C-alpha cells in the first residue's frame, strides 16, 4: 500500500478510537462527578508527542482555528437554548459579571502574576486577561441536570455566554501594549465600544435574517435546517471579526434571537446543535491536549507558581470580582458565595493562551503552560465540588418546569407535523386540570398519556396529575401556544 494512503487510513483509525473513548468518557465523568473535558485533554496528552507519540501536533495557527470554530458551535448551542424569559430578569448581573467581573478578575490575577513571575506590568496583566473569563462549555455542562436555583443558573449561563468577548478584547488589547504598539486609554475605550456595540448589532441583524429564513424557507430535507442554522452562526462570527467587532458576541446574540423566535424544525436543529457541540468540545480539548507538552506543564516551577496563581484566582480574585459585580442586585450572601465558586475556567483561556504564541511574544510559552495548569486545577477543584457546594448552601431546588420535546413526524414538503412530549410537573399550569379546561388549539391532538407506567386514554374530562407524560400531535406553528399553556406557574 502507498505509504501516504496508509498514513491517512491510520489517522482515521486513531480519530475514530479517540472519539469512541471520549464519548464513553462523558458517561464515566458523570458517574465520578468529574468534568469530561479532563478526559478529552488527557486523551490528547497521551496521544501527543510527549508520551506515546502517536500524533505529533505543534501548530498554533491550526489549534487557534480549531479552537475558535469550536467556540462558535458551543456558544451557538448555549444561546439557542437560552430563553428570554429566563435571561431577562438576570441580564444586569450577568452583564456586570461578564464585563466588570472579567476586568476585576484580570486585574487582581495580573497583580499576583507580576509578583510570581519575571514579567513587567503589561505582561502580568496579559496573564490575568487570559484567565479572566469563565468557560461556556464547562459552565453549561456543569449546570446541566443539577437543579441549581433558576436565578443563579441563568446568571451563570448568561455570564459565561457573554464574557468571552470581553476576555478576547482584553487579550488582544494587552498584546498590542506588550508589543509597544501604543494603545491610549481613549483608544482603548473606543475599541471596546466598537467591538461590543458592533458585535451586538451584527448579532441582532444576522439573528433576525436567520430566524426569518429558517421559518419561511422550505427545504427538501429536515436535515438541512440545522446546517443552515449553524451556517448563520459562522456568518455572524466571520462578519463581526472582519469588521473589527466581537465575533463571539455576534454569535451569542444571533443564537439568542434564533432560539427565541418561531421556528420550523426546532427539535432537529436543537438535537443537531447538541451533538455538534459535543463533537466540538471533544475535538477542541483533544487538540489542546495534543498541543501541550506535559513535560513543560508539569515541571516543578510551573506547577508551584501555577498552583499559587490558581488559588489566588479561585479564593481571592473571583470572589472579590463576583461580590463587587453584583452589589445592590438583591443576591443573598450564600448566592454570592456560589457565584464566586462557580467561575469555571476551560477551553476559552487555553485558546486565548495561543494568541501570544501567534503574536510571537517573548513569554508566550510561559503564558500557555501557566494557563493550561490553571485550567486543570480549576476544573479539578471547582468542577468536582460545585454540586456539593450548591447543596451545602441550600441552593438546589426541584425543577419548576419541564420543556416540551418534539420529534419530526412527517417530512418537509408535506404537512409539517410533530409529536411533542411533555411531562407534567408539580408547578405546571396543567397540574390538576381537566384536558378540556386547557383550551388547547383545536388542531392539537393528545394521542397518548402515560401515568405510573400505564397508558391512560385521553379524554376531555380526564384530570392531569403530576408525573403524567403527554404525547401530542401538532403543527410547528402551534408549539409556542402549547408551551404557554403548559409553562410553570411563577413561585
């Protein structure tokens, strides 16, 4: 066999095995209550040149490209699943944490870095900026299924989705300062307004165009809708970045607009995004694991100084930033403590740590190794204890609502019907009500009800109970009305 063909086939085999092991690691991580990103990074480190030497990878340009493309997918998936009614009440604290919080965290970590490392002030603050933001992928995964009180969960999700642009802005601005390219305070403020304002406007524009396109365009296959949606995400990022605005903010705003609009094929889009997001996370962390040299990261000097910096970040910088950022916003002391402890670091700081390498800064290797170690310690210490901390602080609650899940029934081009599944919870508006009193649209048909493992024939006089699972046949454009009927009562 031709050697090049053999090598490509071997590479495909290795990728397939890495994917299988990574997916199985997700389930294992759930059982041992450890963030799955640790296993993805571990696979990459083991397969890399420093240990087994199966894959030799040391190209920062490709790593950065893969990283940004993966972050677009992760942010888009998170934004699509965020509801306006959930995020609106916590918009102020989420934005404050994503801006003021990131700035304060970066500054405090920067001061610590100045005394820990042989860096000048600009270089030290760059170190702080690299670890200043929480990670959307880590936070979304950490909160899933943990029943953290809704206000805290929404705040953390909003922060993690919105703080990446701030971290990218601080990183690029400080790299310019380190390179002595001259960034005055007025120019700095102007760039910030341009990037954030531009990202917001581009996201709103692309989101409106995308939501109307996804609703009005009839495609020949339902599988094309998710691809069209993700294409708009990359369009928003690329236009935003090329216009010197925040591409990541544009992606998140685009996703929020699409996710809160009336959509056809919503369920296939969300399912595709969820699977694609996992692939993005696996690929991202494996690539980052391949890129790192364990012998450098786990050297005595890096581990000792990295641990000091990580502890300062977790126990001083993040708490101070969190408490100050939400001052006067009616958070209880225990809630502020939880916000302080939930500042998970993940893919974003590591991807940002590639920027100094691309800029060929003098201390670029130090930045990457320290940031990588800080992310590992944050994940190990915070990621594994967040559910316990929430429970100890009494911040775990029973879910108030249960989303409607749908599946495609008939192909596009025919009658667009879906089967929707909904489980009645204690706080649902439908609890203890007769079906006829729900005033469902006339074209919505309840086809099956499951109660305690048994089927119950649906009838207008049947009273719905907590725990009942309903299967309904409906059209795409009826989904919003049905969701409003079944949504949870306000506590």
